[in-house]
């Protein structure tokens, strides 16, 4: 990306920040520019574009694969058609006389029908909660967790795309709700077909309900990530969602003049895909192609296939997603040219990106672009709608998570040898649904949301260099020596040192004298000889030791695992990153084997690799 791009304030806002010391090592960063007015509710965006650009494409989903899976088209809806369908379904929801103050719950993956229901609910002031489909697909058909979630949500209506897939999970759930299926409703007694909701004739009642929405009306409920323990129900108001998109628009002005085109798989049950990306399209009149691919072996091929027919202008993914796309992009420069050639911005979030992945992406881009590829990131959470910071300048390597956007106040408080980050702004959630105790615990005495992450200034003498992410406070642990281990930052270093044989690692060592790691090998590495893999991993350990950093930065032992993380058992989140807590719990025997030694002091398990 040329310097002219970063210097053009009509395309990219200049980086700015104010540093205010609070004493005793604490301080606050603020953006000096005030937040400008924003929409009253999400539905105002849809109303605007249906009026101004009615025929412009809004969203699209892949058509079913025919005899040739490579030959797939797209089912596309314009803004006018999307608004028409939203009005129909909104009217049907009103006609059902659903119990007040109860949400609409969606159990399925991203789709156009899912989108229409989501927007219809919000258009009439009815909160919608999309629940990860993984809860309904768990191995062993144990539905106790999804039944517990549905009992806690107490929905007025539950939708799922296919009764054959989701019917068993819905059956017997402790709830009194209207059940709707996209397909197979006739096999589930009392259920409605989604097509029945699409037959409603919109009346004035829809716009009357729309006019009654206030910025503080509940728009969505989202469940917190399972990586932090039992999910809590996060209230997302229209104020949060609309304010956050205004923050992004003031940071990235090009979004308003170059309507974004996305190819996006990120699940709407999470704030990254459901709020950040989907609302960016709606707010700026862009177009989203709903990707049915995933960063999983075999399934990522769908994403790569879609890139042959869709050329995004901005692209969002998690590091694992980029890692799985890279082999194909490196081998097929024509595909890489189609994908990377028209990108204004490549964005990663959800987990730290290993420097090796960053460098490989840049290397491919250099072969197919006349300008350097702008790679960037942000930082946020479900409770913050989600973005708090953004890197709206050129960075040469991952690590920096940006500076506070307009309207965001970011406080740093010393905590356990780190600086804990806390956030305030109009994009912050009001609390957890039906959980006053957790709500009160989430905010400090000054009203800042305690997000649980740590960070520090890249350069204490120049705050404009940005904030560096320093892991989750609760995820870190101490060795028996009393030394703190920063799990998030160490994981990125280890994955980079062990590339390209390693897909991901889970750091171990809590209440032990040495750091270790459970290693998920790449599919290619699992096909190699054990000795070859062991030599490479041992060399990686040596390079980490040579880099220095002491016991807190140097694993001494690795255990390569024979399989990939099990998504069905919760070892991979919907966003595609490894759930450290779940892996350590499910693979406790492997952790024991990693540290078990005989009388000689050597590992008793021959799979263990040591320095």
C-alpha cells in the first residue's frame, strides 16, 4: 500500500491519541476526536439503502453444488428485495403474538433466511440470539448443554434450517416456544415452515414497531465464548451496534466511498462475524457473499473455490484461516491474484497471528500485486460490539492492536505484573441478561468494562506507536518458581518457531517447574516420518532457547498429538481458534505424559520431544 493511501485522510483517518496519567503506573488513552452522530437502530441502515440503492446487491449465498462442485453460482438479494422479505417476516412475527420480552433464537449457520429473520426481529424491536450450531451437533448426541442454553434464553420462537439436522436437539428442550424450520417442518409436530413466515403482507404495524425502537432497545443476545467458562448472555443494544460502526467509519473513511465487498464465513453467533462484519456491510451499503467454507481440512476448499467467482475488497479471517489458505495461494498464483489483487485491506483477529504466517502472506502478495498488501487488525469482545482499537496505519509485523477509536476510552491498570485493559464508550454493553451479579462484577468503580485482557504501549515515549496485546489475565499462570507465563504471547512465538510443521499449540506448565506444549501438527507433517518431525520440533525448541527470555519464554518439552483439534468436542471455537481450556481438560492424560519421567529423568513417553 502506498504512502499516499495512509496519508489520504479521505481514505484513512490519521492516528491520534491522548495519554492521561492516573498515577501508580495506571493511565488512560483517549481518541481526541468526538464520536459523530450515528443511526438510531440497525434497521435504519436497511431502510436507507433500500431507498437510495434498491437494486444494489446486498447479500448472497452459494447455490447448492451440482454435479461439478466447482461450478456453483450465487443466490443474491438486492437491498429492495431484502427489505421486502424483512417486512414480510416481521409482520408474521407480529401476527404470532409472541410473548413479550422473549427473544427469537436461531440455531443454524449463516444463510439468507437466517439473515432475514435476524433483521426482521430487530426491525420490530424483538431481540434475536444466534446460538452456535456446534451445540446441536455434538458427538454422542448429548443435548444437555443446548437444552440448558434454551432454558436460560426462554425464547418466544426458535428457528433452525433443517429439522433433520436440528430437530433432535430441539425435541424435549425445556421451553414454550414457536418452532420454525427451513426444511422438514412437517416431521416435527407443531412446527412451522419458514416459508409460512414469508407469506405475511406487511402492514403499518411493522413501521409502528420500528418507530418505537430506541437506541437502548435490546437488538441481540450473544453468548460469551466457551473459552472463558460457562457462557453468559451478553445484551447488545442498538446503541452499541450503531455507535461501533460509526467509530469504524471515522477510522476507515474509505468504507463510505468504496462500498465494501466481503466473502465471509465467520459465524453470526459470534460478534466478529455477526456484528463487526455484517453490520459493516449494512452500515455502508456493501455486499456480503456468505461463505460456507471453514478453516478446517477439506472445508477450506469451499472458500478457495468461492474466491474464483468473488473478489472481495476487504477480507476478514482468523489466523488459522489464513494458515489453511496459504498452501493453495502459494501454489496457484492466479487464484492469489484474484483474491489479493483487489483488496484494500486484509484483516485478522480472534487470536494472535504467528509472524511466519504474516510473512508468507506478504510474500504471496508481492508476487501478484503492484502495491504492498495492507494487513491490519483490531481488538474487542462480545461485550464491546466489538471493536475498541484499530491499526489504521502500516505495520510491518503482527502484535500491535492499534489505538482507541473515536469515542473509546482505554484504561490501563497494573495487575499481576501486567497492565490490565479496561474500556468505556457508547459501544459498551449494559450488562448480562438476568445476571446482575456478573454485571456488577464486570465494571470497575469508574464504569470501565473489565475485559480481562492485558496490553502495553509499544513505545512508552511515543503512544502513537500503538498498544501491544499481552494475553488474557486469567489465562496466564505461574511456574513453581513463581514466574508468570504469558500464554497468549508465548503461543504465537512457539507456533512461529515450529512452522511450517505445526498448526497450533496449547501451552502447559501450571504449577510445574517447566513450560511445555501439546502440539497439533499440520496435516502434511502428520504424513511425514516421526524422526523428521522430531528433528524439526527439537530445532524449534533450540531456536526459542537461543532467543532468550528465560523460563517464562522457553518451553522445554513438546508432545506432538496424532490428530487435529476436535471441533465437535469444543476444542476449536466457531471462530477457528483452539480453545486452550477445553484441550487441557480433554487431554489431561497427554499433559501428564508430557511431564512424566523415569528414574533417569528422561520422559517415559517416547513421543515427548525435549531440548
